[in-house]
């Protein structure tokens, strides 16, 4: 990951939001902040219930924390039915835009 800050590496954390056909977006997890790290791997592990056909979604907000203000680097929406139908233990979400380069990975514990 590059391009978060001009003078140092990224200071990142992730806010995880969940929704379904029966509930609006709510915060269902938040990682710790990893300072000065352009290749963050967060130690947190989250477990979510999945009910097929309920339009469940996850939203991952990748946030660079700074002294003056926080920058949302990227937001990823994941349709849980689509995620559940994939195989393997890694789910790749490329970072949008040209300012920041990298990939956001969701690691599935099988």
C-alpha cells in the first residue's frame, strides 16, 4: 500500500459494517491501528453468521489516521452470498483509484 501520506507510511485501521435485508448498516468490528505500515496484516479475527438469501453485506472502510484528520482510503462492499460461494481461503479486493496502490485481502479461516 502506498500513497497514504507524503511524509510517512500509512497509519491504518479497518471499520467493518454489516447489513442485511432486515437491518441497516451497523458497525460489527474494528481493527487496531497499525502505524507506519504500508503492508499491514491485522491480528484481529472476526466470525460472522451467514444466512443465505438474506442480502447480507459487509462494508470495509480502510482508514488512514493522521493528527489533523482521518482519510478514508477505500471502501469495499462485499455481498456475503457471493463471498460464501467462492473457494479458497483468500478473497481479493483491489484498491480503487490511482493514488493508492495495493490489494485488500480477506482471509477466510477454513
